[in-house]
């Protein structure tokens, strides 16, 4: 059975970021009316706690519509700037170096532009 989200929209573009046990998906979808919106999904690997073997994935989604893009980007930029100012770009214990750490190019998101995340196992798609 198809979910209501899938029946109302089609995938237009997608990027993903692997970060340890988590994967973040940034999907651009199109409504029936031809408008685009973003779905940000965090998928986190969880191990079963009932004693049975195996794992499952917990997913959390945020739907971001174009009228909110500027406010969302401004807020995300603001909190990232605050953290950089207060704590710098120093790695936290247990984190590996990202491929883009210290080499951000503001005009190129592939080289750390816009927001410079420092995740383990950063994969470029």
C-alpha cells in the first residue's frame, strides 16, 4: 500500500549524508500542482531491545515548504554560526574528520558551502 505522501508527490532530486549510525536524506518532491518542497529525513539504525537479533531503522521527517526556506536557512545558519563562535570547528571526541573540514567554499555546497557539517563517513552523492 502506498503512503499518502507518495501518492501526492513525486521525487525530483535527492542528496544523502551518511553520518555513523544515521543517514540524512534531503529530497525535493513535487506536488500534484507542480510546486516543489523539501523532505528532510533522519534514518537512524537501532538495535532491537527485546533480545531478538537484528536491527531496524527509526525515521523522522521534516517537511519544508518554499515559503519557509528563507526563515529555515537563516535559523540554521544562525545556530551553526553560534556554535562555531562558541566552540569552533574543533572535533568532538569520537568524531572523524570530514572531507570538507577547514576547506569551505561559500559558493559550493560540495565543498562545505552554506553549512559546514562535520560528520563521520561523509559520503558525497
